[in-house]
């Protein structure tokens, strides 16, 4: 899964760039949520209908970009870091809700 590769690259670069700094609670909590999301997505993706499998990149792209916004809020120069982190959390929670509703639809 491409989400797993992207998440591993983001986490590795986050800890590499912040090896002397403080690791924030938002970062750790988002990492735990992404691990849970990836586990659930891999487990349930075998049962997705074929038309959802083709549109499944939204289930991988949205959490990856949200994780990037939470881990690296200073990359966004348009908004403040606080707004970027909040938008990242909104995207991550939205992707969890979408996956939960899809699992409920399948079951």
C-alpha cells in the first residue's frame, strides 16, 4: 500500500529532522491514529466493492497529506502553523469517519 510507504517516509523524516528537538504530543497521537487507520484499511480493503477500490486513492491520499500537515506545519506558508495542524487533524478524522462509514456500508 502506498499509504504505508508514505507514512514511513514521513515518520522517518520527522524524527530525523527533530532528533534534537521536542517531539510534540500532536505528532505522537497522529502517528498512533495513522497506524490504527492503516491497520483497519489493510484489513477491510479486501472486502471493498470493485467500484470503491478504483476510487480508493482518496483513502490513502487524504490521511497521508493530513499526516504531513500535522508533522510538518511549517511547510505551509499560507496559513499559520496552528491552522495547518488543525486542518491536518480535520482531514485525518474525516478519513477515519469515511473508512468507518464504508466498513459499516459493507457489513
